[in-house]
C-alpha cells in the first residue's frame, strides 16, 4: 500500500476481511452463477466464459500480470492519490497497481471500498467493460460482481453491528 496512513490502511484491511467473507459465501457463488443478462444466464463482456467458469476464475486468483499463477489469492498493489474528478479508482491492463482516489476513499465505508477494490481487481483477471456509461457496462463482470460484493459486504457489516 502506497501513500496510505495507518487509519487508511486499516480501512483497506477491513474491506479485505469483508471480501474474504463474501467470496467464501454461498450467496456470492449463487449470485455469480445465476446472474442473468438479456434473459440468459451470462454477463456482458464475458470473454466467452460461462458463469461457472467466471466463478472458478475468481477463486483461482490468477492475475494476468502475476507470476504466482492460481494461488487462490488477491495479489494487490494499491496507491492512494487525489483528483477532483469523479473517478473512484482506476488501473491499466499493463500495470499491477490499482489507484484509488482519496476524494472517495476517505468518505467510503469499508463495504464501499470492498466494491471498488474488487471491481479493479477483476480487471487484473482480464475482465473488461465499456468505457462509456452504457447499459451494457452495468452488466459487465467488474460492475455486476463489484455491486454484488458491496451488497453482501454491507449486509455483513450490519450483522456485525449487533
Ligand atoms: Zn472498471
């Protein structure tokens, strides 16, 4: 983690704890495997993969640029930066690092950080989406599964609060 204070690091660690719980849950498996797009059990921009194959690919955790292969781990390199534009985070296909905008990060709850982290990490597995805010983009793997992570992580956060 680059440019993070201790407190900001703690928020990322909380988000990662939530992601671990989410990804190992039956709800997550069901959400990925039963996702539908245009009336079919699929995602937009699925790279020719079935929902089952997408789920397995997530569990394998073999990032395109990583040499560690299927290590069942999210290999993450994160950098916090600031810009006033409405970008929550970004990365590029040819780099490992994920950039997160402090403008959003600081006000995000851990479950929202979990969404952003997972979205960007799905790009590290090679999944893509439209650049423009199209309807198709909302049904892409990074967006759909990022939202699924957020929904489940929020629920776990609320359970923890009791
Ligand atoms: Zn994206």
